[in-house]
C-alpha cells in the first residue's frame, strides 16, 4: 500500500495482516475445496456455513444458513471460524466482509468462496479491523489483486490478504473508534428490527382481512379495472445514457439490495436526454419488478426513472395504494409463476391487468388502508432515520480510519 505517512497521526503504526494475525494454527485460512463440501453434506441443523449471501449484511453474517454436521465441520477444522474472526469473499461478489458475532452460534464454517482471519487481540481490536476493511482504504486493498478473467476472483487470495497493510492506532483509540461506529450500527440494526416487526404485523392484518375473513360476496374485479398499470422504458443503448447521468436510474438490483420495501438510492444515474425516453417516478410511487425476480413490489422514495423491467401503478381511487402493495406481496409467488418469456422471466402487462382480485366495497377498503398506512408511515420514518445514520457512519468511517477525526479517550 502506498500510504502517505503525513496523513496519519504520528503515533500510529502500520502492520500487515500477516503481522496482526493471531498465534493460532489456522489464523488465516481458505474455505474448503469444492470436493470437500457438497450439497449432499448439508443437514437441517448443526454448524452453519457462511456463503456469499450471508455476507450481504453490513456487519454480521445473517440470513438463511445451510448447515453441516459437527463431524463434517471437524473434518474441515482449518476453515472453522469463531466469534471475533473476520470473513472475506475471494470469489464471486468481492469486497464482502463480515465479523463473526458472539451471540448466535459457537462456530461457523467458511464456504469455498471465502477466507477467514483471526487477529491478535493484543495488537488489534477485531471490531476496528472489521471497520478498516469496510472503509475505502481497506476495500481498495482487498480488491487490488482482483483477477480480470472469468468469474470475479482475487488472485492468490491468502497471499494477497497477508500483504494488506493496516493503520494501527493505540488499542484504546482503536476501541474508541470501533465504539463510535458500532453504536451507530446498533441503532441502525434496532430500526431494521423494528421495521421487520412492523412489516410482519401489517402483513398479518392484511391476511386476516383479505384471506382468512374474505367474504365470497365480495366483488371480483380485474386489477387493470381498479388501477392504472404502465411499463417502464429504457433508452437504447442504455450505456450511452447513464454516462455522467444525474437522475437516479432504478434497477432491479437496487431493489433487491434494499433493506426494506422502500427504494432509497441507486447505483446508476441517467442523463436528462434519457429521462425523456424512460418513465419518471416520484416519491411514494408503487412499482413491481417485471423481470428477473418477478412480482416483487416496492415503494419509491426518490425521484428517478424506471426501465422496462418495472411496472408502475397509479390512480388508487378504487383500490388504495397500501392495500394494493400488500396484495401484491401476498400474490408475488403466484405472479412469479405466471411470468412468461423464453429467455428471462417476464410478467406480461396485460396478464397482470387481467389478474382477478376479490375485494370489499370502497368504504371498507379505505378503512383498512388507513390502518395499514400507519404501519407504512412508521416504517418510512424509521427508514429515513436509517439512511441518516448510515450516511453519518459512512462519512465518519474514512475520517476515523485516517485519523482526520480523533476520538476522545476520556
């Protein structure tokens, strides 16, 4: 790493990963070879395996785990990790970093696409090390040996990892820096958990009203008779229109990477000329994925444009928006099944317009919607706080890691 010593406090040191690893035998290790762990090794419970999808969370591996038996895990003990170990991906989605938590499982197994690091806690605080690797400085080093051929991968992953250089403040300052960032993450996590509970409560209410207690006398109507449904549009070739763009360009990946059903940000932006050839959306708009993972509804929380992989719903006088949102979530699996397309699943607009729904009268719909709306508004409020806290954390992270901002040790 070509670091500028003048940019860091003079009392900070610099050490390689190889110099800060613990003294245990397998302090730095790859996941098992593919032949050593196969689908048939998975069992219903046991030692969880950390795959790339489990590292889609900011700090701790989470989500749906697969498991291997204790016996199988012990056969692959070099690839086992325990609380405070760090996990990285060396193949597939690169740059992923996770920290093993202390309150869930006693040990985990790294998958074939991962590698682990156990640090010497007398030299470096594990949480500080984690935040370093989440910073731009750490990410740049993780990705500097990325192979440009075939599947994304890091060349000589263990050797590359060992060469990475970290700034090392005194341990007390490391703990203070990690504490500031971790406290923000804890607040973010709490808000995420609140939102998950609110979503579950709103869905339970919807199912109680519209599934369990559904009245067969309710009128059956086609969805297209109740709301307007239009398809997004893509200017071609799209690469021409996203170069130096300023208007958010909402892709399916922006939705699937969102931690809620609100779309708050995009990775790509479209130029003004492209906006005229696309479909504009505004905060509060309801959209549905029409390609890839079909039938997933989201609420837009920004101004932007949608491509032809999205459907846009408007005019909710006959069917209130939030009732429709939870209806779409409820029938999403069915919508995905009826998606057609020879190359990629695609949800035909006319098919959706003709989709039959059985609903109560408008007065009841409005009453239900008013109740559901309170849950959505609270989720939105929490999501706004999450975005604010994430922005603060992401602003502080590089400043704390470089010593530009110092933390009081009093």
